[in-house]
C-alpha cells in the first residue's frame, strides 16, 4: 500500500472547500429534505473515493499510461478545480447564502456535478477502478441530494 500524489491533490480539491464551509458556515441556511438512506450511501461513497484516491491497494491506483494521458489529466484537473473554486468563491462573495451553493448554472447543483466529474474523470483517465466504481454511485446520490435541496 502506497500513497498517491495525484490522489492527495484530488482529495485536497474536494476536502478544502468542505473545511472552509465548516469554518465559515452559511449565514442563511436552506431547509433540507432529509433522506437518511441516500445520505449514508453518499457518505460511504465519499469516504471510499477519498480512501481509494489516496492509497494504491493491490497495485490498483492512479497511474499514468503515457505522457498524453498525463497532459490530458493535468489540463482537465486544473480546469475542473478552477471551476470548483470559482463557484465557492462566488458563494463567499455573495454573502455566504447556502442557496448560492445549489444555484442552477446551466446544470442543477454545479459544484456537486463538477466534484463528481473530477473523480470520474481522474478514475477513467488514470485507470483507478475503485474510484470509477465509487464515483458513479457518488454521482447519482450526490446529484439526487443536491437537486432535492
């Protein structure tokens, strides 16, 4: 079992905004519709994504096949990460209203969509089968919870 630098980068992109939301909670909160079963599945998938992103188990993990996949991943990673941080910046600039996290910009719940896309893109390009599995389930649960808010 070894650490993956790529996984640590992806972990930071998805975890740092969560820490900031904990430190600076929304001033105006939305009423949430509770769905405990989906929230538990979502939490398990998020933990699985973080774990299998950081650790390479049984020689499965992020690996660059060649320079082309490395270049594609770097470009895609920075583009998606920039969009995620831009949307969080918009949330902080507008006054920390929780509704700003779920505003529709072409797609419903763009932050959640981009986070799921980052995991799925990285898992598919860099052949991490565990992350690919968890990211598909995480996508559906995360989108369901985001749309229901």
